[in-house]
């Protein structure tokens, strides 16, 4: 393994060459940019990969800082080439033809397939809605794949059991807990972030099965199930979805 720090597009990046299959890019909650790349890939290739993701990195860095500017963005139609996040990693969006609406990850791409009626003009409201819907379904599926393991682990720690976990897009919250039915709802957008964010939200909602409000007792209890809650909560502040 070899590691060095380089400046790429004005961003300080820690480049590590080691036994990995692909180039991996990560922005830590502390605002460090780490890139690992395989032995068979040249440093120049790794650097140009990072350059191509510089907008995404800047957006991720501004989220790690509470002082990050929240400049309003004019909505631009989503198209191929847009960068989306899945589990904290950037992927290039590719929209191609398919008989059905589907989404999958292939190497550095999230590939969305859409029937022809959407592809004729991707900028229409109907097509844009189809892209959002397909990506949301993909995120929900990603969430459901990891939930059994993560919820079991957290329920064991918290000694509380939710009656069910629902996954859907939520406008202004990461999760909610219905204390009378013990049902927990999780925002599917959590699949865009580091899995720690999802663990924290599960811990938070399970804590509500003991304490309804956000008082001292709540946070003291949450800290016993998930000690790092403050840091992870801060990392989610001001987070914006990939496709908005
Ligand atoms: Zn809460």
C-alpha cells in the first residue's frame, strides 16, 4: 500500500494505491477526501477520475462543514452524466433504453433503463418524474437489502423491537417512530449516505420507544445505543438529495 496527499482541482486528496478492484472515492465526515485505486490503475487515471468528480466532492465537503454555504440551485433536468450518491459514494448516472424502468449499479455507474416513451425527451416533467421514481425505488431496494442486519444489531443493543420498518421518501425528516404501533419509518434517501447515518437513525427511532420527545433523557439513552450520534447527526445536516 502506498499513500500520498495531492492537490486535485484545488482539493486536498489522500491517494492510496492498494489491493482494491476499482477506484473508490470517499469524503469522510471530518471532510477528508480519500481515494483508493488498484495496482493496475495508473496514478494519472486515478487523478483524472477525481477531477471528473470535483463538483460532487465540493458538494460533499460543504455538507461536512456546518458553515457550508447553502446556495439555492436552479433545478436542471436530470440526464446522463449527473452524479448520484449511493452509500456515500459517487456514481455517474447513465440513462439508457430498456423495456422496463429499472436501476442497477455497474462499476462507476448507476444505470437507469427507461422505455422509449420517456427517452424521446428526457426533460419533460413525465420523464423527469420517471427518473426520480426509478432512482427512489432503487434506493428503497438498497435500504431493504441492509435493513435486516442493521436493525437486528441495533434492536439487540437497544433491547427494543419495532413492529415494522417502512421505507419511503420523506420530505423533512430522516425517520419517524409511531410510539403507539412501534412502527418505524425511514427516509429512503438515507441510502445516499454512509451506512452509519442509517444506523444512527435506526438507533434514534428505537430510542423513541422509550422516550417520546427529544429531552435530556432521550439523548442520554441514545448515547448508550449509539455513542457517536452527535457527529453523525451533524453530517446529515444540510444534506441534499442527489436528484433535486
Ligand atoms: Zn426524534
